[in-house]
């Protein structure tokens, strides 16, 4: 049960879904930013952006966000859930391009502290082919998901382990 009364059945609205329903006036700008970052036109694929969100949520041990975004990443990446699990286990040995590996290193630095993103990490990402936009948005995706993870966990919302429940609850039939 959440730390506050959300005025709804948390089993029907787990994780961030219940929080967004509780405060629609704050939900709108949050969802607008996430929509631009995760679904807007971008040199990184939606799957790669979802993988960054999943990786950060995993580092933050946010079960709800990790589960939801792992399912989305798996649905949007040709290599599917196998690749997502490989990245979550060890991005240094996962079969991903050097550019994505360097961006995940930046994401991990953001997760620890924004000040841990060093000129060396940025130079490594550029050397691997990352553009300034890709570096910028990796930092922003990581920061937004750190905030979302803390929002979900800080209010003690109900986590779920089955992504189908998350998408059904959100009014979707599954990751699309």
C-alpha cells in the first residue's frame, strides 16, 4: 500500500500509474517530457532509449519501472528480452554497439550523480560515434528516470512483476 491515500485501488493502478492519476496536473508535463524523450524522432531508436531507461531503473532497483521499460525495450529491439537481460547483467559484455555501451556508462554516471559525468565519458561516447544530441538525451533520460524511480519508490507504490498487468492497467494491450 502506498504511503499516502491515492484514492484508488492500487492493484488496478500500480506504480507510477496511480501517482499520475492522483495528480493529473503534474502528470501532464511529466508525460509530455517522457513522450518527447522516448517516442519523438531521434537518432537513437526507441528500443535503445527504452534500454537506457531500463538500465537506470535497474541500477536504482525500481522494480516497477525496470519491469515496464524492460518489456518495452524487448518489444522494440530486434534481439528482444535476451539482449535486455544481457545489458542488465553486464553492459560491458553485452553484444551491443560501442556507442550504446558508452552511452550506458554515461547513464550509470548520472544515476550515481550528475557530477560523475566526466569529460572523459563524453569524449569516449563521441569517439564511439555519439552525437551531442544523443549524449544530451542520454543524460536527460537518465535524470528523468532517476526522478521517476524515486517518485514511485518514495511513495511506496505497488510494484508488479508482470508487464502485461502494467500495460493492461495503463489502457494498452501490451508494449507497442
